[in-house]
C-alpha cells in the first residue's frame, strides 16, 4: 500500500470505532460522504485490500500500443542506431512525422538496449570558470581533425569559432589541414560578418604561438599573431584543453550531431559540406545558444585602415641586393630598375604572400614592380611539419614514394641468371623476338 492508502485506512478505522464522523472523515480525505460510506463498507468486508488501487500493475490507458512502440524502435534501429534520444526524437519528428517526447523515447531505447546511460567515472576536478558577460568579449577557436564524412570521404579538419558568453557558433569551415592560410580565410569571414572581438582564446598550436624557446630572431609572433596585433585583437593561450572547455565540448557535440546530419544529407566532400554549414549553424544556434549576462555587443567595426587583404597574409622581410634582387620561397625576384628602387639597396622590403597564391613586394607601403628572374635550384631537404599536420604530410610522402617506386620498377633491367639484359638490347640482338 502507498502512503495515502495507509492514511485512508487509519481514518476509516477511526470512523468504524466511532471516534470520527463520516462527514468529517470525507472532508479530510477530500471525497464525498457517499463515497466515504462505500469505502467503509468495502473495508469491513475485504479489509485493507479494498483500499488498494485496482489499476496498479496494469497497463495505462494512455500508453502507446505495443505494435506502435515496436515500429518506432525498428525505425530507430535501422536509421538512428547511434543517435542519442534527443537527436533521434528530433529526426523522427522531422522525417517521419512522429512526435514523441525525449524521455519517452529514452526509456524505450534503454529497455531495448539501443541506448546506455553514461557511467560516472572518477575524473580530475577542474574548477569551473564563469562565462564572459558580453557577446564578442572572448572567442574560443580550435581545429577538430576527424572523419567527418565517415567512410564516404577522407579525414579533414573543421575550424570552430565559439563565443564564450553565449556558446554561439560564430564560424565553421571545413579544410584539408589546420594551417595559417586556412585560419586567415576563416578569420576574415568572421571579421566581415561580425566585426572585431576583444580577444581570441586558442591552444598553443604553432599557428598561434612560437613554441621554439631558443628562437632568437623575429618578434616572437607568428603570422597569425602578427595579423591580430595589427587588427588590435588580443590572443590568449590556454594551458590545457579543459581551460578552453567551451570549444572542446562543442567539438564533441559536432562530431556527434554534424557527422549524422552530413550522413542524412548524403554529403561526402568538403565543398558540399561548407555549403551545408550556414543552415546548420543557424538551426544549431537557435536551439542551443545562451543569452549573455549583459546585452552589450563588444564587437568593433572594421576601420578604413583595416585592409584585410594586406593584413591576413604572409609577410616576410627580405634585404634588397645591390643588383636589385631579393629571394623568397626559393624564387629570385628582380625589382624594376628606377630612381626609387636604386635607393633601396641593402634595405629591407616586405614580401606579401597572399592566400590566392599571388606575391606583392612593398617598401613602407609603396608597391614595387618586379619580375621573376629565376627559381633557385636547391637540394631536397626535410621540411619542418607541426604535429597536427603530420598525418597529411606522411600521406603525401607515402604517395610520392609509391609513384617513385613504380617509376623505378619500370626503368629497372630484368635479371636472367647473373646477367642484366635490357629489353632494348634483347630486341636488337634477337630479331626473331621483335614483332
């Protein structure tokens, strides 16, 4: 018996013992005096069993039919076997016109073994950090390398920009690798769309930070750091992945939701995925973005002096030789001979390497006309490759080695006994073999 049923039995006992009237007892239980009389009569005939609900242990009148439940679970098992209950309920409503609550579907999936609750594991306790109060005050960014297209396409990287105050996705873009030019491209799209934030929050990837402690040359800034400095945007480095947990958790969420959205849309390449992302971001932010503590938007408008084309590119200084030449990326550039360029001998000019592959040479803001004199021959040497690009570099090297081995096998002479006989020599010496 439940606690209310036990209370009802105690009150009926008092009525039978005539220590309480039926009217007062009915008022205490919130029922009519006639119903109180029925309960007293049943209690006298059957005892406490008469007060137990007759519906207990029976199927609810509002329960879904077993056949309907089996049909829904079959759909989930066929199409959404690795979906969570919340996402599976959304897709059932979107594609199958089935409106089920998340918790109902969760209980069905748990009982059928399609979903398991996450076991609580003892982990290191990290002190929580309050969100920034204003939108645009701090933007966390990271690159997530993953098999986004599963077995339908190669492994690639998703660049993710997340606002710390609202958990709103500010920029998403698929790239082959996590390189400086890719961050230049995504950052330019961000700035043109939202404006300049107060600061970016990143890890210690070599794109953002000079990690070589013994470096004595340079200004201590990477190309990306130099561009942010020119735009008056701070960059803060996180000492651990937990420190930038907002974007790390977003990566895990996207590796679950976005992968399945791409699967349902039948997308298997970077170009199609980038075209799909704007609609996904809009839908995702509408569901999960938080309201900031303060309504102030900390983004600043781009100034007229913020020439993104000139800032978001590689900039390297090179010394102009006495013959008006300079070297960059194993290419020799010849400056046009005029009165101005003659004054630049032994001075440093700046080479602008733009993302579209073009090269510009300037001195104190003035463009210098040039021509390519010659490519400098060089001995093959090992390139410095950062850790996050090691996979792509190894794949390139392996492919190059395969093609080289194939070419060598075609050129290699055939061995017969201890003599090496070329096909050409064989055909010349044995005319009968020539067809």
